[in-house]
């Protein structure tokens, strides 16, 4: 699979479109976890709260990515009680790492490929797992997103690539 030319869009915070896009991605990160939580351990297994953060950050840059990364878990917690308050710090760290990794890789490569999306997902999970280990002191807990959440990582990579590939055609 070859890489496609890709033009990330970096909207400023003074552009109203930044906020409209952020709201749309946050809404996706509110709805998708609710659907996944219908499956036992669906949230832990499918990692749905990260999906739209990946898309937002890779295509629309660090600003929209970080807004999505930070507000999605907070809104989910306030509206639905998930993630639980104890999990919020780690989730916020991992979401932010995803936003930074995705925006950086997209900006530097100006390409989208399965490989680049996989690198993005592996990078945020690896660094995030180290942060989670430092915070929790529990190796099994720190590795849970990688072991139990492996299907979710594959979904992020494959469906993230398919969506970003389709967005590569559009100059937003």
C-alpha cells in the first residue's frame, strides 16, 4: 500500500471553522463510546474515545486535535460518568499524546498511509503506557490498552486510514 499525498489543514483558533470541526469531532467521541459500551468491556477493548481525536489531529492539526483530545473525555465523564474520575488523568494524557503524534506525523510527512497511521497509534500507546505506569505503578494496568485494546488499535489504524485517505482528496 503506497502513501497518498496529504495536505493537513491547520486552522487558527480565530477561525470559527475550528470550533465547528472541534464540536463535530467531540460529538463523534461522545457517540462512538456509547455505542461501544453496549458490548461488555467495549470501551476497554475498542478504545473508541481516541478515534475522532486521531482524525481531527491528523487532518486538522494540533489545535483542533488538542481541543478534541481534552474536551472529549471531560464531556464524556460529565455527561455519562465514563471514564471514571480516576481514569481521566491517564486518558487525557493519552488523548493529548495522540493529538500531538498525529498532527506532527501528518505535518512532517504530508502523506497518509497504513504505516504512518500505525506509527501514530503505536507512538501514543507506547508513550502513554509509560506515563500510565508512572502514574499507576501497575504494569498490567499500563499495558491494558495494548493487550485488551489491541482490536481497538487495529480499528483506529484501518478505519482511521480509510477516512483520512478519503479526506486526502479535499482541501478544507
